[in-house]
C-alpha cells in the first residue's frame, strides 16, 4: 500500500480518519491484524497517534482489541442480526417522524435520490446512494437524539454492506429495493406516518434477510 502523509494538526484525529477510510474502502479487510508500527510507517506518523486512533475505532465498532492484538472487526452472522435489529427500531421511528416533519426541499432531494437509482451503476455507487436515501429520511425526522444513535452504527453497516457486495456479480440494489424505496417516498410525501413506519420495517426486514442469505452463502 502507498505511504500516506498526515499533515493536519490533530494527528490522532487524522490517523483515525485515514485508517477508517482504509477499513471502509476494504483496503484493509475485515479480520485483518492492525500492527501499530506498520500503520505508523504507512501514514508517516508516530506510534502514539496510531494507538489513539485504534482506540477510537474500537469504540466506533470498526476495530476489536483482545488485550494483545488489534484487528478490523470480523463480520459475522450475529453482526447482521444485531445491527439490523437496532437499525430497524431506529429507522422505523425516523420514517414516521420524517412523514410528519419533512420539508418540501428535503422531499425534493429524497425523490431525486430515488430517481438516481440505476442498476447499471457500480456496487459502491449504489450502496452510497442507498445510504444517502436513508440518511435524508433520518435528517428529515429532525430528531437529533435519533440521529446521534444511528450515527454510532452507520459505519458498521456501511462496512458490512461493502464487504458482502465486493463481489461485483452480486447486486447490492435490486428492482424490489427500488420499488420499496418508491413506496416509502410516497408515504412520506403523503405525510402518512403509520404507513411510512410499516414500509420501512418491511424494507429493513427484507434487507436483513438478504444479507444473512449472502453471508450463509459464503460459509
């Protein structure tokens, strides 16, 4: 891997950002061991900011530490179940509140994101569009506590999805997903909170089932 230069004042924050990006981009794969000396050389910084960065990423759930060795979090079936159980509880509420509080500008942006889905796009672009779609609904809920809670798991979900769909033969977004998104947009546009919540729950249940099937297929 090419050596990367850290130049910002807060070395530990910058190291956290760079190592995180290497993890989320799958440059460093789930389960990989993270050695402080190697990372310090790669990013051209001292070992102390790297250690602090690894501690930060452990708190964020992207890295694990057993008291001896740091590793990128190894994704398991249980990760999918736990993450999507929490995600469902929070995003169902977000969808209901978005239906009540969304602004006309936010609704226009949501419709635009939904219209941008094209199955010919790359896996990475499709996943990023999907994350943008769900993030905008979260923003439209205008619930800062809900936003803060979901932020703690959003990057773990992103890592999970990018890892499972790094095989380009798999479709990260399918026609069923696009149809489900369209129904969610319509319910929010109609300010139907109950229906928006119901559709979001069904949508995330389907997503969880599909991810589990993909994971089972890898074992």
